[in-house]
């Protein structure tokens, strides 16, 4: 049996109810500094065993009926057109008791632990119990394949590891990018 390339697995991967991985690069282009993602030089050094944050969402669902007319994001103060549930840390690092949150079709940020990499494609293990599992059918412990453009964050525990793996040109590029970021 031949092994499928991660890109092919990604192209064939489907989540229930129209859920898809959110393209972080596109979200950054659309929202600018209000939606920060890791610089490509950081993504270049992501490796097996590290945690990255992804988001899934579905256009089939919209804002909940009891939402105020204009919700604002507590992080960037921008207007929220649809709530996004999130997990601050992977469950492996910070286990939390099961949360009883009603499924409403919202988007969800979650952490995965990288188990394989082929150029710009990754395979990871979902490392959070997801609130919307009933709708998207993605569970903690499931494998998911994604492109580096889907990565929203690299967990902070990997900062030193990422930096020590960089050459002088990468470090210079990273320093320039960090110097251009708001405090």
C-alpha cells in the first residue's frame, strides 16, 4: 500500500456541516494588525511535537439570536460577525474539566500537536475537547491535515526551540518583523 502525500489527504479531507479550516493568511490580509498570525519564517521552523492553533468554521451557521446587535472582540475591539469559541492551551499542557456549552454552529479555535510535516502541509492530533463536535464531528485525538496558511499561532512553549533552529538570515528577518509589530 502506498502512502498518500499530505497535500492529497488535505484535498480529500471533509468536515461535517460545511465546516472548513480558516485560512489565517487570508484573515490577516482582510483584518490587518487586528488578526495576527506567525511570520512565515516561524512557520518554516515548525516541527513534529510542537503545538499550533487552528480554526474551523462553517458558513451554514450565523450569529446566535440572543446576541447584542454589535458584538466586539475583547482582543482587538473589532466587530464580531459570529462568535468563535477558543481554547487558550492544548489539553495536554493544561487539562480542564469538560465544559457544557450548547452547540450553536460557531467557529472554534483549537490546538493540534504536529505528528508529520511535508513541506507546507502538516498532520496533527487535535489536542482539545471541542465544543462543537456534534456539528463538525472533529474530536480530541483525531488527526487533521492542514496547510501552513491555516496556522493561527505557535504555542509559546516552543519559542526558544524555534529561534535556536534559525540561521542568521532567518533571525534577521524575524527581528525585523518583530520590530514592526505593535507592542
